[in-house]
């Protein structure tokens, strides 16, 4: 059942993995992470030797237009990236062109293969058939430095100026990527025609008179950092009473049949925490995708970030729509198990989101917060697993190409000796192995000292950032802003591991 779609690798002749150091939460919400039993808690010159395609341009006559991609080009020190060349719209073997670099001390180029030598900027030139192309190139430190900002923190800013000050503090600390929450329980912290204003602002359905997402995007881009719209995927509502009636109406009131149900078919009861909408209901998956699409159309965000992209537990969801969908799926594939059916539903939701937002802007990044333990291959005691306990196959998100990166919520310390229960490095290496095989990225999630992760002081945080660099993660992400700021550790990161500016690593499969 798994949708097997990959975004094509656009205009890249070759990619060589960055050297170590130039590579590349529990969830950013109330969800507990320490789980007791049952808790929820090509080398570029290799492809330039064959004969050119039949429709390739040749050097027999003048060329009116020459172009090279990707342009501009971003790479790290020691990285090698291949440039593709077209003349009058037809592909050209890059080896047939003449290449130069304005500053070979920054980057060299040979037959279209660019090597990063030292930090800096230069311009590359290609000449062919009497035409020339210029390609701006930057060699930079490549490391995603992300941070989650929850909806409660957003509400506490008080307005657009407060959001601007928050973004400034993040940028000043050396971060280059913000996961900014705009959806909690099928409600919105932005101007939505689909869902009511969030209750964390001035009340459910009450227009606060300002737009948190618009303010965040504007300030983040002014500071040169990425802004990702972070949404809770399946939490339907929270609290012991149903949502008030609003315009637009909350979906809990419109579609109560969307609730997950237990093995007896009983809908999940309202409680002091979340009730979930069912990933097995096609209408729910379509609605989540519509929300992401709505954001991608209306706001100049750099990405969509999915949290709670999972079931609430193995006992759910036996709602009528899911049972009917399973029967239909089994009719086509009698070997399909209920467990795999559930995993496929979650992966299909990610796929529906990416399909819709990439149709609008292929450059948008789709990332997912995922469970810190994918599968307990080490026999650790009393841990919950994304794959087995929540039907979250984060490996499939990457393998199927429906997510550009995952952010595993590894809210535990490094152990000594390495490899003990819930060791941050062991988990990071495990997630990275699947991402590397799929040609995608991992941003290692870490937690700031709190009830969730009491051992994660600034020393532990810095150590995890350094380990992420050593093992080749594309970057890391902190949960969360309020905890870092509250402990006074933003400046420690800005003066320490984030003292030197860094760029978010490009995603070559997206043509970056």
C-alpha cells in the first residue's frame, strides 16, 4: 500500500556526500518521552565519459543561450557538486565546455565538477559554442540549526513585535531554522479559512487582530533564516468539553466520526489530554493535506513540519472508515496485516501533504518530528518505539521520498559507556543510517533541561551538537525556545558551537 514516489533529482550531474562536520522532539508538546512499559510517552567525472545524447547540442555552430544548474550553488568545504549544462535548451556534456573560477582558492571547477576549497564566495564560468554562463557559488559551513517554538510561546509574545523579538533572539544565537507552531488541535495561529483561530490566543475562533505566522515569516526572512510552519497532524481536540461553536466550525463538531476508536469500536473519550483523529480515515488525511496546502498558498514559508504524525497507540483506530478501508485493501492484497495497514496510513498522510505542497512550490521542505526510538534493536528495557507502538514508519517517510528530512526526538543524554539505554548517539546513528540509504537528511532533536530531560544542561546540549557533527547529521534541533531562553543558554550557544555562521545544507534532490 505504501506510496512509492520520489521527487526527481533536478539538474544535478553528481553529488558527493559532505565530509563529517559539513553534513547535511518526545514530541514538541505535552507528550511524555521516557516510556515505561505501555507509556505514551558519484564521483562527478564518472558520468562525463560516455557519448552525448542524440538530442544534445554540439559545438558545430554558435549557441545563443547557455545555462548551468544548480545556480546559485551552495556547498561545503571538501564537498563536490556536479553542474548540469544546457545549450539552447538541449543537454551538453559538461566536459565539452571550458570552465573557470574567479577564485580557485574558494572553489575549483573541472568539467562541471565543483569542489569547495575554503569558506567564501566566487563566480564560476562556463564557455561553450561561443556562449557563456555564470554561476554564483558559495562555500559555507553547512549545518541546520533548528529550534521549535510552541504555540504557547507564540501566544505569550503578545503580538507581532513580540514575535519579531523572539525571532531576533533566535537568529542572534546562531540558529538558522525555526519550526514555528501554527496548529495545535485542528485550529490555527494564522488566518485560515478552514479552521478557527487557536484557543491559545484570545479564545477559540476569536480573531486576535494580528497574524503570528505572517509576523514570523517576515522577520525570519529579514534575518536570513528559514521559517517552517509546524503543525500537529492528528490531535483533534484537548480537554473534557467539546470545542465551542465557531466560524469556521471546528471539525470535531462537524465530523465526530473522525475520532479514533478502540478495539470495540468505541470513540476515544474526551480527556485532559488529546483525542486523535483517525489516520485510517481518508477524509482525515485529505483534511490535513488541505491545511498544509492552504498554508503553502497563503504564506511564504520555507517548509511544512509535521508533528504527532502517528497513532495514539496500538489499540486505535478501529473506527468504521478505517475498518472499511482495511477490508478494501485486503481485497487487493490478502497478505496485508493490520499493523502494516496502519503504518501505511501514516506514511500516506505525509505523502498527501508533500504532494499538495510540492505542487505549489517544489522547493518547500517537508519535515517530520518522529519518535526517538524507531525500533528497539538493542533490547533496551521499557522503551516505546515509533514503528511498533505508534505505527510511525519514519524510515518509510525517507525511503518513499515523501519527507525531505526527519527530526527524531531523542530527548535523552549521551551515555558512558556508549550504547546504554536510550543513548543519544546510538539513536542518532540508527536514524542516520536509514536517511543516508534513502538520500535524505536527519536533524537530531535534543531537549533542554526540564521535567522531560533533567540531565540535559548546556554541557550535554553542546556535547550532542558536537556528536551530531561527528556522525554526519545534517544538523540538530532544540526543544524548545522557551526552555533555552528561560535557562539563559541562548547566548552560550551563540558564543559556543554556533559562533561561526552556518547555512542550512542544500537538498540536491530538490534542485538546490
